[in-house]
């Protein structure tokens, strides 16, 4: 990682993309539900611009992965465990029970309910 970064300018686009990919990989490594052997199911979002699936680690951990694949901002009602707040693992944003979840164009969220 450090060898690759040495050759890049301080704030070039390649460096920003590389560092963000490393950050996402680190998040995925820490979440057992992302293991390839874990169960995956498609989520009905009732919105053609949103595609979602849930990853489950034997019922112990569940992550909702939802992406806005459209060029418009959209929202959807909170779909998680009732009375539990959610946490977007990518942005760090908290999602209160009953909130609508806002998605910017092409945004992906990995939501875990605590």
C-alpha cells in the first residue's frame, strides 16, 4: 500500500479511489455476514432505482446492501428490525427507526441494525 501511494501526487483521483477501495475492503473484512459462504437474499425495495440484498451470518449478523442505480435522488422507508437504529457502514450515518433512508444518485449503503 505505501509503495503504491509514494508514486502518486498528493491528491490525484487515482489515490482517492485507491484509498476508498482499501477502506471498503477493511469494512468488509470485519463483517462476518460478507463471508462468501453466508446466506444472501434479494430485498424487495418497491423502487425501480433501488437494488438491494441482505447478507446473513447464521442469524447472528445481518447486513442490508442497497444501491441507487439511478441518476435521481430517491428514498425508501426503513426496512430493518423494528425499534432498532441502523448504521450505514460506508458513510457512518445513523438511521433511526421509522426514518426514510435517502440515497444520492449511484449511492450504495451497507446498513446494519444494532
